[in-house]
């Protein structure tokens, strides 16, 4: 009977682990951080937009 107490957490771990391995979230292009998404979504820009160097600061 004591073996059942060890079996339950192991089965929960196997189910949770298989879900984490098999679950593939779909990426949405609007959430990917790119320079064009930052500029188009109204981020503050200081300087020329066609400058050869871009510095991003958070």
C-alpha cells in the first residue's frame, strides 16, 4: 500500500512532463521583437530613422 503513495506523484510528473515537451506554442508575428515592430507601434525615436547605427535602451 505504501507504493501507491510514490506512484501518484510519479504519474503526475510524467503527465506534466509530457505536456511540457509536446506543447508547442504558436508564435504570433506581432509579438516578435523587431526594429520595424518597435517603430510602427509608436515607440519613441530620437534621431534619424535611416541612421547607420541603431541603439535600443530599456
